[in-house]
């Protein structure tokens, strides 16, 4: 290296100084200097090309060879650049060609190994609104196959976003333990390997050749290999949650690269991100259309408990809300709104299949309650969708309370609603008499406790969630108390109403019963 530096100095000196150029001494030395230059250039070419061939040997650790061997001779490249440009171009070409082939082969082998580890999550028929029984001959029951739930529920899969910078998977170790992974795990590993290889190569090209553009020519090969793999995977991917996770992985990888201040993958990562969104939208629309075009007759089951389509919807929406919390993507929110409208519509159609109004309301309440509890887990602060279902739950609870009380106390309710507000002292011919209210009072006194017990049993068997059921029972009993209080007030105003005092149930007794049922959960 020292000798090369001295030679370079002499070559530059005779080139630059006009006094030297005109001297006779130069005419003597020039031919010798030129011979020296040619000899140096040719020896350096042989030397450096031989070092580059070592990169092609199988099982070579390229980064160690680059750092520990090639970078020592960095000056060789600068010398060639200045004093042997045609040879420098050849060396540069040889390096690019070697690295393009070596890295392309590396990525091809890694991708082949990864493909063996893939766990298929979803097929084109795994959609929210598709009837479970139609997805396979022997797959009866609520939710066939263990990983079917992963189509709609995020579950443990979100961990991948926390493990974003973990080392890439080592395929033969994973294969030995017979592990299989959802595609986003393989996707992260492949891109982790790409980021680390690209960072190292980009820095080396900058350091060794002082030329960034070399990187892009080398990586044209690996990019093409990864694109080919990705373009074969993407059109067969029906896993909306996996796609959303991949979008999250790319976002995080973009951040990692910008923290490293390495711009060489910017275009590539943008391109992958841009190809993921339309695919996600397409799969999302398939879910949406499966709800819009669902066959209500085959989906309906004579069971008021939460419907599996609604559970899928709740888990799917909750998963996407969780994945979108940090980014607040407005487009996704609009799509979720469309999905909610479709599921609302379908649920109403399913409810109408029940012959009795009360059963319809119970079915709706059970589904709304389940949906709210799933959504709460995803975003405790409760978004627009959760508030929508809470409103529906509230209005249907009021309807159910009325239905339930009408079953047991219709006479009192009818009386309170039509007559109790009239002023008994008014001299209308329809004044309320003791005879009119006595049967109501006696009937209530004789069976109110038994009726409350029946209502309690009814609520417990109707509602899947005990908590929701007891809330509804409490609401029903409170409403009953209001009706009875109005009846009692009305009796106090009737002429001779005091005769009924012995049959009136005291408000405190009813309050005691309400408290008793409130304590049962």
C-alpha cells in the first residue's frame, strides 16, 4: 500500500505541475513511470479479482470477508479509479456481478426454506358471512378447525409487531421442531434479512467504492427474487388480518431503516406497502359482500345465543381496530363503518326469523352484548362502532323490559298507562273506583314474588352473559317498582282507597327483593 501511495504521488506530480511537464527530465522518466503504472494496474487487477472470487465460495461469510479482507485494500480501488479507470470499471463490474449472483442465490434458498414453514390460515371461502357447515363435509359445529378462529381473531399474532427487530428465523431449526407459522412471521423474517443484508452491503459499497449506485445494481437480483416470491403469494392470500399485520411490519421496518439513516430500501418498502393495501381492500370487500349476500335461511339457527357470524364480525373488527390504533387510518375506519352497516342489516334479518318478538329482542341483546365485550378488549376507550352497539343494546333492553313485564303484569301496566294519570277527584263519569283497582292490588299481592322468580329464571336462561342478564333483570324490577308506585299513589287519591291498604305491598318490600337479586352476581 505504501509503495502504491508513493507511485500515485509521482504520477499526480508529473501530471499537475506545468514546469515539470515542460522539463527534459520528464521525457527521460515518462516511459518508466508509464511502465510502472501499467504493471501496478495489472497486478492489482489480478490481486483484487482473486479476492472477489472468494466471495463465490459456498458457505462464505460475505460480511466478514468484506470487513476483514477487502476493506484492508480499499486504497487499491482508489488507485485504480485514479490511474487505471478501464481496469477499475472491470473490477467494479466483476464485484457487482458476483454479489448480484451470490445474494440472489442466498435469498432464493432462504425463501424456498421459508415456504416449507408456512401455515395456511384462510382460503377464499373463510369469510364472515359464510355458513360454517359449507366450509367442509365433516366440519360441523361452531368453529371448525383450530386456526379458523385466526381468520377473524388477532390473538397472539399481534406479538409479531413487538418482535419486529428479532433475528430472522433459521429455517432448518424451525423445520426440525416441525413448527409452522402464519405468513406474516415469514414475511418479517425475510424482510429482516433483507434489511440487514442491504444495510451491510450499502455501507460496504459506500466505503469500498465510494459509490452508492453500485448497491442498486447489485440488489436488482435479490429484489427480483423477492418480488417473484411475493407476487406468487399475494394473489392467494385471503387473510385480511395477516395483510394488516404485514402493513404494520413494513411501517416499522421503514422506521428502522430511517433510524439507521440508510435510504437504499425506501423505494422497495414503499412498493411493497403499495401492493399490500389493494389486496387487503379486496379481501375486506369479500368479507363485506359475504355479509351483504348472506343466505339468512341457512345461517339461521333456532338459538337466541350469540350467532357465530356476529362473533366473527366482532373479532374481525376488534382485530383491525387494534392494528389501526397507532396509525388512525381514515380509509380503514370508513370500511369498518360499511362492514358494521352490513352486519346490522343481516342481524335484523336473522332476528326476524324468530316467531316471537321477545325472542327476537333476546337474540339481538345477546349479540350486541357479546360484540361490545369483544370490542372493549381491543380498544378500552371505546370507538364509534362500540358506541353504536351500546345504543342498540340500550334501546333493545328497554323493549325487552316492557315485553317481560307485560307477560306478568299487563293489567297493572295497562291501568297505569291509561288511567293512573287521571285526577280521581274530578267528577267525570269515568272516575276511578275502589272496585276497579281492588282486583289489580289483590292479584299483585298474591303472586308478585313468584312472578319475579319466574322473571329471574327467564332472564338467566335467555341471556348468555350473566352480567348482562342481571342488569336487565334489575332494570325490569326497577321499572316494575315505578309502575307499582304510580298505582299506589293513584289509590291514595281514590275515595275510600284506604280500604285497600292492607293488600298493598309496601315499596320497601319490593326494594328489598330488587336488592336481593342485585346481589346474586
